[in-house]
C-alpha cells in the first residue's frame, strides 16, 4: 500500500460527490418503485403492480451500488494514506459501526414489522412484541460478513454499510500485517498499461467471471458481494494514479456505447431462461450474467469519464458559486444519515398509501414526496442539530 503515513494531497473530485448524492437520493425513487413492482418481494406491496418498474430497476442496479463501492474505495485509499491502517479502522468503526448498531437498535426493525402487518391482516403483535422476535438471534459464519442471524432479524438496506465496513477492515488487516513492497510497482505497471486505448475496460472481465460462477444476489441489488469487494479495490487502485483518471476520460464514450449494447444482451439472456437467471447455470443465465458484469463496469467508466471534465472557473465573483458549495456541503454531510433513514421512512409511508383508491402514479408520487419531506425534516431537525445525534449517524465532528 506504500507508505500509509505519507502526506498526500487530496484532490477534490466533485463528480464523485455528485454520483454519490444521485445514488443516495435516487434510492428513494427506486425503493418507492418496488412497492409497485410485479416481481420484487418488497416490504409493502400495492394491490396493483406493473412490469415497467423491473426495466427501470435494471437501469439503476447495473451501475448505482457499484458506483458507491467504487467511490468508497477511492475515499478509503486517501484515508489509509493519511491515517494509516489502524487509524482508518478506528475511524470507520466509529463512522460506520456506530450508525449500524444504532440503526439496528432503533429504526431497522420497523420495515420487517410492517411487512408482517401488510401481509397478514390478522397479525396483531405490537411493535414491542415484535422486537423480541427480531432480536432473537445467533451468530453464524455461514453468510460472511453477515454474522448475526435470526428468523426475523435482517440488516435490510444497511447491507451496504455491513459490506463496506467489512471490506475496510479486511484492507486494513492486510495493510497492517502483510508487507506489500510490490504494490506501488504493480499499480505503476497497471497505470502504464491503461495508456493504451481500451485497456481501462479490462477490469470488467473479473466482474463478469464472478457473476458467471458465483451468481448474482438479489438482496444486494443484483450483484455478488464479492463483485462489490472487487469494485471497492478497483476504487483504491484508481485513486492511486491520475493516469487511470485520464484513461477513464478518454474511453468514456466507447464505454457508454459498449455498455448499452451489453446491457441489452444481458436482458435478452435473462429473459431467455425459464429458471432463476441470477443463480442457474444454464447457458442463457450464465451469458446474461456475464453481459451484465461487463456492462456494469462499462457504465461506470462512461459515467465517471463523462462527468469528469475540465470546467472553467466563473469569471465573475458572486453569491451563486458560494451558495452552490454550501448546498453540496450540506448534502454531502447528509449522505450517510439520509441513506440510513430513507428505507424505513419509505416503507412506513407506503404502508399507509397503498390502501388508497388512487392511480399507481399518484400513489408513487405521494410516497416519494412525503418520504423526502420526512427524511430531510428528521435529518435537519433531529440528526444534525446535536453532537450526540451527529455521532450516532456517522457525521464527522
């Protein structure tokens, strides 16, 4: 990993901040759509469903969560260089571990309780009664890194936080105990290789192999957890040398074209199988997963490269740039708390809305708008106002 305590100049990547915010805020639209999806087993379902949401969901899952892991890898590389392995581990245990534990003890059981109430009108256990079932857990290594198991227990949408924390601790353990004198030379060799056009697309191949052999996990937004680990490591590698950034910019347009074609091929493969396209080993399923993995990396290269463009500084000073920076600073700080809050709020709002006699579009818009209002109200009026609540939601002091 190089010299972890070396002084490193962190260059702000505004396009990464934009992508992270788009994904986090977009999850409200995404999870609200699952209420009306004909295929997905979401917590609360509308009586009338549609297949249109499945297509829209596919357009999101091919790149959104992979982008979060890739961006997290970029940030982890800078943090590792600045803090060292032990410092990084301690910081992430506070910023990810504490919010994870707090959410599990407070808001995380509510979607599962509402699922039971929505599925069975005769279910009348109170929330307090349900908590006893939710926390009836045991430890198991069979689903690493999800070590806590139970009949009703789940990490819900916080699987992302569990995986990110586990990946970070794995990286810090390697950086602490395993000497890596070759890491700098290996990264330099890879950075030199991407000078050739198209080489930056080759990291798609291991992702495709993982998808083909290990399958895809619907619970984790359609990607294998080990594909996310690879994307996390890709982010750490990309952050280490600006030649990767140059290659991503250069090949963004062909990556976009190839990604669209491969995404279409994945859809054809998935639709051609009669079984479970995510896990079955028949030819259409495997080929579909291969195309999906290749498409995902191409989409990431395209999105990163097309957003990462030189922009001239404003020629006239004024209040607008400062206002824009304050908005981005506010939303950037809010990203993790909003991620933690969004799904319990969406599920709670949907629980009351699906019973309405109204068109699906109206219900969907109500769920989205009301969820955003509640989510930002809770964040602004409760989370960000005091030091204890900021700590519990992972906001830096």
